[in-house]
C-alpha cells in the first residue's frame, strides 16, 4: 500500500487519536488545530490519514503540519474506503491505545486527561465512551464503568467515533478483518469496528466508559456503502448486514472448543441478539409497499435459513450419507 508520510518523532505515546479524512479537509483542519496544542504531552499523539482525497485536503493538512509538526500525517495514494483505512489507522498508530474520531467531530480535550489515567489500569481491549448527538435521536451512554454485555454490542459499537481499542488486541484481528473485506462481507464493509468489538465482548474485555471524549460536529453523511453499493442505512443493506453478522458470530463459535466456555456462551448470546435484529429487519419488508424489495428480502431470508440449517451437525451428516 503506497503512501506518503510526515511524522514528528517523540516518545512512544499511551494514546493515539486517529482521524481518517476523505474530501473534508476544512473540517479536519479544525480538529487538527484544536488537538495540536495539547500534544506536547508525550502520552498522546494525533494521527491523520488522508484516504486519497481529491479536493485539496492533503495539501491543506500539510500546511497545518508545518505549523504543528507534532501532528502525524499519512496519505493513501488512492481512496481505499473506510474499512481498510480503519485497519491502517490501527497498524500505523504508535500508541498502546487508539481512539477513533471522524473528520467532522469535536474532541473534548478536557476529558482526555482522566481517560489516560484510567486506561493503564484497565483490563479492557475495547472501550465505548459516551456519545450525545445534537438532534437527540440516538445516544450511547453509561454513567459508570461496566462490562459491555453481548446484547449491548451494537449499541456500544455501531457508531465509530469515540470508540477506543487496545492496539495489540486489534492487530491480531486485522488479518481476519482484511479477509472479510476482501470477501465483500457486508458486516466488514460497513461496520469493521463492530467485528473488533464483538471479539472483545465475547472475551469479556469490552467496557463502557462514563465520559464523552468525542462529540458530534457537523454530522455529515459518511458515504459508506455495502457490497451492492447500497448506502449503509438503506433497509435492504441493513438486512444484508445482520445476515452477514450471523455468519461471523457462527464462525466465532466454531473457532473454539468446549461448549460450556464463557467465550462460547457470550458468542451464542451475540448470535441470539443478532437473530432478533434479523427478524426485525424482515418485519420491515413484510410491510413494504415495494414487491421488488419484498421479493429480495424473501430470497435473502431463504438463503439465511438454509445456511443455518446446514450448520447443524446432524443435517450435514445426513447430506454426507445421501452423497455416499
């Protein structure tokens, strides 16, 4: 993967604030200029990765770095999309922990201090901080430190800004994530951070954190699309995503031995919670006025049901007997 990089070399930081940028140089510049004066503390670094912008974002960010050389900046020579740039943020970060923000967010500098005090004492691999949108349509919040339960996974990780990852934990999962992206998994293309969070939750190392570190800025449309080119919030795309997660959670179960292990039990809870989301999405199409969408959802549902049946050992054995 080709790139250009400018970097400020200093002490290995505790926390990397990683900000992917694509064609939003002006809003990213506001975040960078707010962060830069705070980075004299070697515990925190800012990493900005331009994902092949074509609107002059890279040139604008380079001008800012001339004033604030402690800002680290990398550039993808072509647009790779959110999932691969997310992976690259994890690989390029120097911090033990990585806090993800987007190019139109605001960083609450005052809350980073308490966070960097708490993180070294934590056993977490994934941390979900508070998030309060200005329109109050949806929020992510806990007023206390607590383990994230399997049925809370999507609430804790659907929205990427403000999520924190132990970098060494994520690096072990990046090869599998890249494989899913190459296979055009809808879950990986739209919600790579949920796949990472799911592994932490299954291990019991996903945690809620009771402060808001990243807050909403302009709330611009992300432009993320699925394997069919559908926008991630479209009903058919949502159905494809939850069916894709079903396969991922099943694979997590099958990767382990010992049906009574806590990991397997949590994976099954993830699977059951996801099944509820699948049926909720099917219900949307049952009331759809579009025959075409209803037909597509019915076919998706049939394929999903058949795949689930084929994962049952007895049916697999029965098919083997028929073939023999």
